[in-house]
């Protein structure tokens, strides 16, 4: 073999080796998979139309070299109270969490639970994203977490097994609330607050007579069967909303390639919050409209005089939260202002 032929053969071999190396590198990149733990059922719109769609958007942005596998309720971690720790410990890479299930983890976000404050999921979530960006929602022991999405549900309402149209009617009723702030609202109205009960167990608890109702929005009322167990609904006042978050293990996030980080970043933050809010509000209207056509249900509105009595009680909840929360006045004032800004 001539020197020229030898050189040519060597170059071909080097080219083949480079091609194989690139193929191996591409295959490795394509195998980057993140696991996401959630507490919502697979058939719910939150899982199908928000979380899975978001995961697909990240995958598309990464050119299909990054995959996020979202696990519906019970398939990766049965107890939603443990999901934040699963992400902290790296058992799951990403988590959909309800801060109300783990009081103290993100104490500042409970400002969203205050009555009369959040007008819709879209506005509440936009304002929440600003609070994350500005460092108001830092959490406790959350240094190894990255917040990918900060959301609010729509305003919650009272759903009970009997009609309520006055403070006298609600007095003594056993009502479930998610987290200390909503439980405080229930207590301020004269009812008996019941905590430590995840949303998946509310309907059964109502049916068994363990509680008389719950404070939820129409999404939870519908997808978790609570509306089937409670036929009486108080239209107003706004009893507060529930904060929801999508978080990621910081060590895992920082280990990703710049391209994969960018794919996550461009689909997170305000973009994710607005997507959540608009989808959530759309489903709220659908569920509420369907329920209002059900002749077996009773929808009640307070008289102006009675609503004034309720609002007086609710103002004490806000004042109590501000006084007991670290930096409470500043957080409340900024979130209130962010709500106004997000409403424009």
C-alpha cells in the first residue's frame, strides 16, 4: 500500500471514529430523562393539559434530547406530603407540590391563601411569578431547590352538605382546609377547621360524615369527586386561593448541559405561570357552568348585609397573617401590588 493510500485509510478510520463518537454522544444526550412526581390523577386536565404539555414543550425546545416523564398520583410517591422531600433528596428530579401539605416549607406563599386577594388563577399566578423573581418567596431550607413554576388556583368557595347563608349557619360545621391560613379562615368564620386531610380523601370523608364540607375551587371539587358529595355551594365571598409550585432539584438542574437548562428556562417562570393560569381558569368556567345546570345543587349568595359581616371576619385573618409572618407586611403589600399589576 502506498503512503497516499495509507494516509487515506487512516483518515477514513479517524472519520469513522469521530462519527461513532458523535453518535454515542447524541444517543447519550437523547437518554437524558428527568422524573417528575405529581399528586394529580392521570385523567385530570392538570396532568394531561398542563404538566404533560409543559414537559413536551421542554422536550421540543431541547430538540428531543431531553425528556421529562411525569408520573400521575400514586405511581412515584403515594403521599403528596413527601413530594417536596423526594425532590430535595433527588429521588425525583422535578415535583408538582402543594405547599399547604407541607406547612413551613414555603411560608411566604401562603399569602395567596388569604381571603379576598386572588381574583383568578391567571392573575394570582402572574403575581406569584413576580414574587419569585423578586425574591419574596424564598422558602425555608429551599436552597437546593429551583422553582420552575409558581401558580395560584382560582378563588376557593364553600361546598357543604347543607345550605349556608349566614354566619349562624356555618357555625360549628367541620370544614376541611388546605394549610394553616385557610384553616384560620374557617375558624374565623365560626366553623371547625379540619386539617391534615389531602384532597384525594375529602369526598370519602364527607360521605362518611367525618366532615361537613370543604373550601375548594371548582377544579378540585370536580376532579376529586367532592362536588358529588357536597350539593350546597356558597358563591361568595372569595375565601382565598391555594398556592401550587413546580420545583426541581438544584443539583440535578445544575448538572444539565447549557442547552437542556435553556430548554427548561424558556418554558418556566412567567411563561409557565401564565400557561397554568389561563388553562386553569378555562377549566374552572367549564366545571362551574356544568355544575350550575345540575338541578340537584343549590347555589347561595349572601345578602349585602351578611357579606359585610363575613368580610369583617375575613379582615381579621389578613391582619393575623401579617402579624405572625416574618416580613408579613412587606410580603402582603408587594403581592397585593403585584395582583394589581397583573390585572392590567
